[in-house]
């Protein structure tokens, strides 16, 4: 009735491998540590599981950050204990810290042409 149309593309069941952009990751880590806290920013080894962020990372520069919401206490995902940790004041503080770091990284992409070019060049090389 509205005259709206839709186009649908069947991409199949693609689960592309995550391509983390090191330039973006390093900048976000810098902000997370230097501006918003003394807690170190660490790269996590393969945790297993799957994410659809890999599908995004082959289309544009991307990072997938893991945020410690348990203050280093190993808690299995998808448990009541993890749910409680996610609702804690500590988790709130860490999520805000990382959100600010990501926001400043995004601002740098808009304001810093050299940074933007470096991010893009790394992406272009990674997808070839």
C-alpha cells in the first residue's frame, strides 16, 4: 500500500574469520589505558565460539574488543554467575571505559587523515 520495495540478497551461511585492524586496536587500547584507567589492555587468545563480527570485518576496518567484566575472575559464559558479573558496578565501569576509548578512536578516524589512511591501508592489505 505504501509503494515500498525491498531487495533481498542471499549471502548464504557466511561465518567469515575476524580480521582485527591493528591500527584501530592499538588506538583504542591507548585510550583505554592512558586516558581512562591503569588496568592493562591485553590481547586475548582464541576463546573459541563464533561471532558474526567477522562478516563485518571483511567489509570495513573493524575490531572486536573483549571487556573484562569479572575483574579477572574466570567465570564461564552463559551462566548465572556471568549474568551477575555483567550487572555489577565493576562491569558498568569497564563498559563505560571501553566505550569512551572507542568513541575517541572513532573521533580520530574522522579528524586524523593520516590515521584514517593507515587504518584503510591495513584493511586493504588484509582482505587481499
